[in-house]
C-alpha cells in the first residue's frame, strides 16, 4: 500500500507538471495537435512509472485518411492512459464534466481541444455532441467510453446512446476497442496500483452507413458485442474472430 501511495503522489506531481506545460505551451506554439502530443508523452510516462506493459492487437485497423470514433470499455483510470499512449495519430477526447473542475488540468484539456460532456444534462450533452460533430467535420477523430463511467466489477455495462447518434449523423465509422486487465491494475475507487500487463484490441471499423437514428439500437448492440467478444477472448488470437491480429506487437 505504501508503494501505491508513493506512486500516486509521484503521478500527481508528474500530472501537475505536464498540465502546466500543456497550459503554457500554446502561448509559444499554438495548436491542439501539439498539446495532444504532450498528453501522449504524459500517458507513456505514467505507464512506465507504474510498470504497466501494454500489448496492442489490431493497430492497423486505425484509419489513416479519415476521422473515426473510437469507443472503448471502461474499468479503470488507467484506460485513459492506455488509449492516449497507444492509439496512433490525433483524436479528441469526450470527457466527463468532473475532470474539467480540476485546476490547470482542465486548462490543458481545453488547449488540446478535448470536449466536456455533462451526461446528466440533456441540453448540455447535445451541445457537446454538436462540438464533437464540428471536430469531425474538421477531419479530427474523437474518443469516448460509451458506458459513461468506470465499471465497478470489471464487467462491461450498457452503452449510452449519444455517441452512436453522433456517428450516424456524421457518417463516420466506429472503431471498437477492448481493454483487458485494467481493472486488475487499478480498480474503481481505489488508490492501490499493481504492476501488470494490459491487452488492447483495436477491431475493424464498423460502417454506420446502413443505420438510421431509429435503428441505432442495433448499432449499439453490434459494437458492444464486438467489444465484449474481444474482451472475453483475453487477447487470444485463436479464440478471437473479430479483431485483425496481423501486426500484433508488444509495446
């Protein structure tokens, strides 16, 4: 427990320093993409510090020439670090409003172009989705946890509908991501951190062109089904029919 507390204190110090850098850097060299790269460095530093090793399967499924919506299951605060560190290229987070209350850190997120969402307020949530749609029209991808919050017991909970509504309206594919092992490293509502290995499976993009707002429930079940199947496979290529495992690499 002492080790975990020490790691948390160091992580907070690193986060504060990087947040200050991300807040001030645009004064010298403006640009959301540059601040997102700083966030990528921050995530890699914390994963290294906590001795968390990540194996990525299906990295080639990330589209290089068009925006997409990344959707991942959510079990731990480490999910944020894993996605930031190991999804290549640029994207913008859709972040719950509570994180925007943290001094300096919130300024850094705004400088990166991340989008605040209040899922308890329908009107504000719709404005957030409008902002996400604007980012997509600019050619930028977005990333979200469709469960809306971390799972307490490690199971994958029902998905919120908002991001699927956005995907259909914007006509952009959804890339399902399964993160395996984060719950064991740092469960919800605990400061205990265990060294370990994470597997992140990036599946093939799901084309949304055949869906409408009225049939979005079918799209939700399809994407959730892919994430669950890959999650339950444990990253075993022989047991996992959905993910493209070519180019599997340990990072």
